[in-house]
C-alpha cells in the first residue's frame, strides 16, 4: 500500500469516527430501524469506494444504523445501476450514481431501465475535475496555442483516453467540436497505461483526471494546458480553465450523486435528503472529498438533480452523435 493510499484511508477513518450527534429529526422518525445498503457500481479500492466511505461513515452516525457498501462493478456501471433501479423501494437501498450511468452509456447502448425516472435524487456528491495535459514536445503552453497548432497541423496530434466513451474521450471530443480542430483518439484500458505513454511521448495529449497527472505536472514532465471545469481546479490554482481561454461557458466534467429507487416512502426520502445534504456540506467532509478528487461538493440541490441529468444526457448524446462514437469504434 502506498503512502498516499494509507494517508487517504487514515483521513477517511478520521472523518468517519469524528463524534457526531444524531439530528433530532432522525430520532423523531420510525425509519430507519435496520441496516441500509449503498450500492457502489465500481470495484472496491478506487475513487468511488473512497467517496462512499467518507459519506457513509458519517451517515451511520446520523441515522444510527450501519451502512453496508454493496459493490456491483461491471458493464460500465450498468450492473450496479440496474440493481439500484430494481431494488425494493423501501428506503433501505440507495445508489451512488454518475454521468456514466445517466448520460454516457444510455446514449450508446440499450439499457433495461429509465436512466432518470427509475430513481429519485437524494443529494449531489460532487464533480470530478479533468485537465488537458500535453507532453512537453507539443509546441503549446496554453489552450489558445494548442488550437492554433492543431489548426495548422490538422490530424497530426493524437489524444489518449482511458477508453472509448470514457469521460476522458468525451470531454476531448466536445473540446474538438467547440474548437473546430482535428485530433486522433487513442483509447487505452486505463489511466496507468495512457499516462505512461504520454510521459514517453508516444501520445501528445490527454484529457486526464487530476490524480494520475498531478505529480507529473508538478515535476514539469507534463504541461497542464487548461482545466475542463468552468472554475479553476483547487489543486491547480495557477492553471486557467478552458473557459477562461476563449471558450466561455465550457464546463465539462462528470459528476455523481446519491439516488434511491423511485417510490421510496416519503419519510425515508426526506430523512436521507436532509442527512446527506448536511453531511456533504460539513467542512471536514468537503476537505476529505477534495483530497479524494471531488470538487463542487453538493453544488446541485436535490430538486435540480433530475434536470441536470437530462441536460447532461442531451449534451453528451449530441457529442456522441456528432463525433460518431460507438462502443465498437
């Protein structure tokens, strides 16, 4: 186990174990009276696991019941998402849900449930920041310079991703469409593989999650050209966003939230919403989530989550169609 993973787990443990008095509105309810299951549609040990543990550790103390993490990875999150949609709507099952589930995959393949209406939103967790990075051999030190170079050399640059229709791929395609440039997509099977080739100069660019790229940016081995979120990324405060560099309004990031199967009892819905929103707003939790790669914690209120899902479904559906992306490509 690395020092960083040890420190992350220590931080999560500290956040979860900090004394927290249950809210009075929880004691006044008959729900919950048994353990609650949180479906995580990713394997244990990754970012989704960390975020779920940070929040669930606090939620246990607020509700006075264990939160059991149920990992259901596979099929681009569809296995876990379908389990969440089909769970008994009694308030004792909820789901960590993200852009892959409600915006990307439903535009690429047939699924067996409604990606939005099968669920009721509980609380937004936050957004995952991405940054455009380049090998130092690329003659660009800003987004403007990259666009100028790409237009002067159409189709000569290539950009890596963690796979076809991954956020890395789709954000890059959106940028190419907005900028009117041509670059070749080179899909990999994960961050470790594309970062290694990016460092070696086998590929020119990548829209990368911050974590795998940060140490290489700080060491000068990769050049950070611009953040994909509208606001600057907290751990890269000196890197202007793409929006700041001539693409006003560019705000591309996957985001996630907690949802429950539609039809859960009102008491469970109200209690979960209040508890989760309160927890996600705590300064210690915000800090822990930021360390684990989550920005804009709880920015979207529960009543706005479904509309935000629909907007993202349309946005990324348009990108997928315009860029002619298919899972077989």
